[in-house]
C-alpha cells in the first residue's frame, strides 16, 4: 500500500511540471547550440591540431593518403604509378578493343605536384573554407587526380594505327554501270571518324586516375561531299556519255575503254545556266592511255657507225613517233562533249638524238685512229695489231651535255680489248718454274735451276693500250709483272734432312721382265723427291706420264672391260706396286693422306710384311686422273728415298722426326664374296702363238676397313679411316692367238678393247 501511494505521488508531481512551449524551444536551441559548439570545437581542434599530415578522407587517384606525410604519400603513389606506367591501356570503339602500351604514349606524371595538392587541401588559411573542406573530406571523401601529361604526337600516332579498323571514309554518290549497261546512281554512304580532341581528353582523364579501365573513343559521323540528290540532274547526260564503250584508234588498231573504266577518270560537271560539261582527272587519264598504247608507236633510231668490209659505214637516223597523251585526252573530252565515242590517237614526231652529221664526224675521227698498225711491246718481244683489228675494237658512244646529245664519241670497247690482250698471254707470259731439287746420296742436289716468270697485267695494259689508240699513237707498252718461283736453287743449302721417319717395303722379285722394268723405272723417278713443310706430294706429278713414250713397257694391269674386271696387258703394269709401297711408308709415318684409290681386286702381295696389311694398297692411273697424294705436316722438309734391287722395292721418308705416335687397328674384313676357281683361258694378241701366262689367281672379294690414329703427345691430331671394296678375282691364263684366229674368233676376241675404268675415290678420313 505504501508503494502504490508513492507511485501515485510521483506521477502527480510529473504531471504538474508542464513548461510553456517557448521555454521548451529555448532549452532545445541551447542544447543544439551546445552540441554544435562542441562539434565545431572538435572539428576546429581536429583541423588545427592535425599536424604535418594530409587530412583524413583525402585520396590521390583513388589511393587513401589521409594521415600520411607528403613523403609517405609520394612513396605510396610512386609504387602505384610505376606499376601503372608499365601496363597497357585499353581503347574501346563499339565492339572492338585495342591494347596500347602506356610507354608508347609518352606518359609522364608530376607526383610531387599531386601530393602537394593533397596536402594543401584544407589549408587555404580561410578557417570557414578549410573547416568545410575538413568536414567534406571526413564525410564524403576527396579524390584528387594525378597531374599527368601525354605526348600528343604519340597519342595521334596511336589513333592513326587503329583508325583503319575503326574509321570508315565517307563514299560519295557516284554513277555506276549495271550488267545490262544501264547507268544508275549509287547512293552516298556516310563515314565514321575518330574525334581526336574528345578522345584525347577522355584518354588523359582516365590516365590521371591511374586506373586500367577502358577508354571509350569518341566517334563522329562524316558526311560525304556528293549526294545522290546532287547527281540526279546529271543522270540523263551521264547515260549519254557512259552508256557505251569509248574507242581509241591508231591505224588498224582499236582499243576499247569500257564505261566502267571511263567512269574512273571522266566526270560530269554542272556549270552556270544548268549546262553540263565533261571533265576528267587529266593526269590519271593520260597515264592510263600511255600504258594502253605504249607499243603503238615507233621509237626513233639514232644514226650509228659500224665496221664492214674494211671500212666504216654510217647507218642514217630514222625519226620516230610517240603518243601525245595530253592531246589525246583533249580529243577524247571534245568527242564525249559532242556525243562521239571514238577518237584517233594523237601522236607527235620524235627526232633521232644522233644525227647523220654526228656519225660522219665520228667516222672521220675513227679513220684517223686506225690509219696505221699499233705495235705492242714488252720486255723481249712485240706484236703488231693491224688497222682492221683496231677498227674492230672501236665503239661509238653518244655524248651528252645537260641531257642533250651533242655528238658521237669514238671509244674503245674495254671488254673486247681485254679479250684481245688475254689472247696474247701465251706470247707474253713466261711461267715461273721452281728449281728441281732432289735428295741423292745423303745431300740435296740441284737437278735443274729455277726460272723467274713473267705474267701480263691485263687490266693495267688495257688502260695504256686504250689511251694509245684514242691518242692515235702507233706504239704502246704492255704492263707485266715478275713472278718469282717458290723453290730456288739457294734453298738446297738450307734444307736439312736429319733422320729416317718411316719406310715401306714390298717384294717384286717374281715379276716378269717388263713388270720389273716398270717397277724399277717408277722407283727411280720417285727417288729423291723433296716436299716442303706444308706441301703435298703427288705421285703422278713426280713420276710423270706413264706411257710408252716415257719409257714404260707393256706389263699387266687390272681393268674393267664391259662391266667385267680382268687382268690384261697394260702399259706401265707394275707401277701401282711402287705407289703402294710409298703409301705404306706415308701411312706408317702418320702423314695425312690426301688421295688414295684401291685396286679393283685385292693383291695379297701388298699385304705381306714388313709393311703390308690387308687393304693397304694404292693404285694410280695418269690417263684417268687417279693419283696418290699425302701432305707433309711436319715443320721441316722431307725427302723420298727409294730403291728397287731386283727383289724388293723399298721407300723411306727422311726428314726430322715430328714425334708422332701412330696407332693402327687390325683390318676389319666384311662382305666376303667367294671366288670362282674355274680356270679361265683368254686369248691375248700381245702374246706369241702357243705362249701362256698366268696373270690372275682366284681370290675372294671383300670389304675392309682400316682405322689409323696419330697423336702428338696425348692429343689426337689426325684420324684416318680407309674403306676399300675388292671384287673377287679368277684363275686367268692368257694364251697366244691360234693360227686360225683371224677366221674363227673366240668370244673373248669379239669383245671391245679393254679400257681402264676409274675406281671409286674415297675421301681422306672416310
């Protein structure tokens, strides 16, 4: 009960405290004023006590820099700008987009100025303005763009690159000819272009935000200059002018210009008084006509001079004729104006540049120059060039001054003169000849002294002879050069042969007398040969031609006859044993092999000790260019010492040992083909009747590979792989002809004469 009474009392008290409205408004105003004062005071305190930092709510290109010092804001902004400036910007036009590297637009930014603007925001010194800026920044935010600059030329170039895909040129209304020949009007079509200023501003605004958002290009419509309404009054006249082809006529030739082509060059023009005239793009039409009729006219022919039947003859000039494009176009337009569609091509004469008078003057000068012979002299000789030959060397060239031909000059045909001098080489030149040095009895001897050579300098001589001819001189000196031999007699005393390097030896004691003779003759001619450092030894050059005239006799050699390999009488038979023996010496000495050819079938004699192994042979044939060559890669001269004592052929290579180590693998024999042991008898006209000679024994054919390595210390300096292919041989006996062989020939006698066939030539190292 007490509680209820207290409650009622409290309620009663509250209801009795009613304030007048004015009092309530006054109190409310005071409260608001106090709140505003507190807020303003707080805002003022915020602004005045913020310190050296950017006010909160301020952004630069979307980056919140509030509360940062200018240095901190610039660091943050620099990171964003570095990333943005290395990116691409997208330009968009309708449905198409184009990526442009920002570095190609010449983008630059003033980051310091942008940060300064952010820092100065709210710091104008006007308390009312600044406090309003503080409030707006806190409540709504304030974004300040970056101060950027683009290279206008770079932006323009970028627009030009994409313009062909974006822009479209306007097309004027024009007359066209339909398939039926009817002339009608094709309506105009507006074009589309890039609004460069507006697009540039949009691009710059976007770049200032450091944002990769696409930039919309501003496009504008371009109106054509000629509309269909402009052409409608001209249509009747156009049907008269372009309703049929136009013809150009020259003699019996007619060129048709179709209405479609005519419309490319000719157009109608309305003048005052509603008159319609025919006009054209004259330069373009002239060029078209010139290309159309360029072969219809005759070029002028200059007067010329030629040498014929011992005298100079003048061919008179012939005037030409050429198209006059300007006059032809004028005639065409006049014809079209009057309703005609055919006109004669206009031409103008073209005189020859070289006149008969110029040619006659040149003839008089030429006759003076060839009035007598020209003697060419050189040391130890001379030759006379006849006037007729001099006349054949002359040519006639037009002379020009400021683009005009003023005469016909007499000149010397340099190519003919050089050719004439080339023909004199054999009479003028003396080949240089090296001294022939040989190593006999342990010392270097001069077999034949060297000879200094002389060669003709054709180019220098041609200039002197040309000048002499044009001066009318009767003598001229040829220019020659001395050619020194590479090897001289004086070198004999400088060559030092110290020691034996390598050797090879094969047996020939069982040979028939002619073969022995050939072996010993070739050995004698190879003996004593010297090879300089870096030089290449050639067997055939050393021993010379192998024939009857050089002292060789008929022996037996391996030849291919009608696809069959056989042993037959052959001049120089046995020489291949000499080249093989020298090959042994060079092979075991480690010398690089430049050329080596194997026999058609294997001869076991060449594989016997002391220097032979299976597959180590070398055949030569001077008639077919087969040679054996090796190179001297030592630093000193080497000498070939050869001897044939009736039983053994021995070749030694002397010089200074290079210190090489030679390693040779055992021969690898493959693809063996068994020989047919059936005895074969063949008639030979080189034998006496009843005489028999065994020239071949049945031996298997095979392939063989030999690998050689040459070391200098531990370094491999040469590796040689010899691969040879030998055919199987037969048991062959040659017999003398029978007394009645002239009437009844055996099959062998009916075959064509045997001719040596070159064997395959393996390259060094193969």
